[in-house]
C-alpha cells in the first residue's frame, strides 16, 4: 500500500501503553475536574493497571482479523466488529482461561466504552491514530 514508515500493531499498542502510563502522573493544576461529568474522569478514579492492560491488548484481535480501518472496503468495515469478536474468541481458546477470559473482557469493555478506563484507552487510540496518519 506504499505507506511510508508503517507502524505494526505491536508498535501501536506499545505507544498506547506508554501514553496510558502518563495517566498515573500527578494531575496538572490547570486541568479542571470540577464539573460533574469531568469529575468522573479524574485520573485518581482510573485503575491505571487495568488501563495499561487494556492498552497493551486492545488491538490484539487484529493479529487474526487484520487491521480494518474506515478506509477499507465498506463490506469489510461493516463486518469489523464480528471479525474482531471471532478473533478474540479464538485467542481466548488458544490462551485458555483465566487469562483468555480477561483478554476477551478487556477487548469487550474497550469496544463498548463501558468504563472510564475504556474511554481513556479509546481516546489514547484516537490520538495515536491521528499521529500515525499525520
């Protein structure tokens, strides 16, 4: 596809993990967490270990499903979630529980944006993708 200096999935997840570690740093006093909505995202309310585990594994499914981006064929894009779910189920089977179950649940949590850690991870993902595409 002639992408200059392409990044592998493992490169991407490593950079996401490094950014996740930044959440453990002291809060910048210029940041305002006083509103009800913002207060739920205060870094002190983030399980940084869980965020780090999610950042390291959020795109693990791409090892089997491939990296399906919005620029891919629309039919492929429409099947992205199903393909990734099947890949995570296969990975879970190979790895075995309890780790396989944890990996699957971290991926599901990330996809559903069901926790503050998942939202942070998705935000980190967007920033890394934007940097990759600039």
